[in-house]
């Protein structure tokens, strides 16, 4: 009996792992994939993929793409992600507030969703001249401090694929190789910078981290460029302290 139970447990764990692999493959395929394509990507028999996607569809975790593209992520995952975001905001709010108090600057929290960074929380700075973005705004990855920080934390192949897609959308013809070298430096230092590259007159410093589910987040401080040089060292020090606090809170390296 014990052996039978243990075998059942192993089979259950295997099914969960396979389902997770299928969901991850579909994560970056907004148009969906056919069962055969999924089977190739996750190296499983098509019949196994069909059985697992059928169970996922029952829970609305995947759906059939209406345009005929195959299977894609379902609406239930968006609800779960939103719930996770709420939890992240709650857990990071104290760190954001402390950063704003210590530096006097606006502090932001963003999450990587699809092809951009979505702002999910912000604590305004204390200066009369300050930078403010709206929660829900979407920022690019290759020209922002928080975007670069996320790319540097990701596996390099996935990061450069996202970068290439962004370069193509924006019509940027160069900078790909330069970005790869920049990501190496960010990965080594832990902090990413943007000096007037995304918005003229605004510079920023940020770092990225992952939660337990593997989602990428970034905490950043945008600063009017006019006072960036004099405050850079103080902001860097504060962000490194915040990074250590985030790593302690989430139990994962940032």
C-alpha cells in the first residue's frame, strides 16, 4: 500500500511539472501553439500534451485561441497574476516608502508582463520637482533602468530575444551588441542605470528581483537629471540596502 501511494505521489508531481512546463512555453506565445508545437517544445508525446492541456482548459488556465492559433494561456492565470501582484505591492510598500524617505525621490515598483514593464506601485518623492508615472503605465525594457535590470537578471537568450523584438518594434537598427555588454555589467554590479535615454531630463537607477513564482519585478528611483550627479551616490547606497531587504523578504537573489 505504501509503495502504491508513493508511486501515485510521484506520478502526481510529474504531471504538475509537465503542466508547468506547458504553461511556461505558452507564456511568450500570445497567439498560441498547436498541440504538436507544444509537444516539440516540452519534449512530450502529443497524446500526453493533449491530456494535460485538456485538464488545464477545464480550470481555464489555457483556452483555444479564437483565431485558430491553437492553445494559449487562459483568463484564470491573469486573475492569479493580479492576486500575486497585490501581494507583492503589499510586501514591497514599506521598502518603497523607506527609499522615498531616505532619498527624497520618487520610488517605483514594476512587473515584467509580456514585452514591457508595467508600473504597479509608486511612492512620490519629497521634492517639488519630482518624477511621477502612473500605475498601469508600460515602459520599454532596453532604454530604462528597471527594464535593463530585469533583462540582466533573465537567462541571456530570453533577454536578448525580448530586446530584439523591442528593437524591431521601435525601428532601432543598432545597439544590440552594446546592450549585451551592458547587461553583463548590470548582472555583475546589481544596479542598472538610465541617463536621459528613455525620457529627456530624467535619469534613473534600479534593480530587479524574482518572486517565488519566477516573475520578474524591478524597483527603481527616477530622478530629474539636473540633480542626478549630486544624489547618485546616496541613491545607489539606498538601493543596494533595499535590494538586500528584498532578497531577505523573498528568499531569492535579486
